[in-house]
């Protein structure tokens, strides 16, 4: 399969030796691959460096947005495809990406929907049915909003579209890793709120925790995912609880 001369594949990593080879394979059609690594202590960098198209930049982790913008700045092409280590491209999506960026009327940025898995179990609801992120875009038209420590937000100054095919998102190996990540993300979000001057209120804390569970389990149809939906709803509310617990402790 030939690569496209005017697209760069971007990824940020930390201890992703289990994922790195598969995600690099997803970038086979890209001219270059930029890996911004937070000084992994496993074999991530060693595995990535075997690929002749990979450029590795090691930068101490400050927040996810900072790492992403470093990768974006390093890309030599305007068109970039940004993947997380746990995301995979299907052949149909690769074909659509190739066709999309070759069109003269292409938009400046494209959302891609994701299919979620916990382990090998597909999650159909619990809010995942509406999950989409900017993954394909022109760097000249977009950058990540700097104050966001987690759940990075791409600021697009141009036209946007949505691709038809979806990414496969193997987001968590199991529920233990899911819980750990939610607690970590919650702490980062709490730090972000503190830095932006958010004041802690105990009523807001617990109302938001309860509402997050209700929203995920009932409004976003987590109930249709059975036990998985119940667990996901609990962990989403745990994320909110950790966010406000961190904000409280910092104040």
C-alpha cells in the first residue's frame, strides 16, 4: 500500500509497548510519523524507533494538550492524522481518509466517531454512541486549547466535516485499568478547574456526581449495556467525584 506524501501521523505515548506497533501500522499510509513520548520506562521508544518513518520527540509530561501541540508543531505536512495508542483504523476508514484529503473541496477538519471496547467487549451505549473527536485536520487551521489538561479540545478556525467510517477504540483492557484512568483524569481535571479559578462548593460536588451517573445510565442509555453500562456509569461518576475532591483539596 503506497503512502500519501502530504499527511503526517501523530501520536503521544507513555508506556505503550503493548499498543505501539499496532498503532504505527495504522500510520503505514502516512509520509511521516511523529511520536511524542513522555520518557516511557518500557520498550515503547525502542519499538517505535525500528520504523524508519518515525521521528521520536521525548518531552516530560506536563499535560495532554502540551504533548499534542508539540506533536502538531513537529509535523512537516499540513494534513495530520492524530491517533491515541488505543485507537485503530479499519481499511474502510483508511480508504475514506485517502479520498477525503485528495478532494479539492475538502474541509479543514474532520470528526471521526469511535466504537468503544472494554477488553474485547463492545460497548454500544453509555454515551459512547455519540462520541466523536477531531482526528484528521489541517494544522494550519487548528491547534489545541492550551488551558485544557485533559479531554483536549481542538480549536478549528475553518470548515469542519464528519467521516462516515469509525475508529476502533480499545479504551481499557479491563475495569481495573478503566477505574485507574478515570481517577487520574479526574485529578487532572480538578487541577485544571483550580488553575482557572473555579471555586469548590460541596453542593455542586455531589449534585454533579449524582447527575453524571443518571445521565450516563439513563439519559445516555447505559442501562441497555447491562452490567457494563452500570459499571461505566459508576466510573464516570467516580471521575466527577475525583475532579471535585481534587479541587477541594487544592483550595
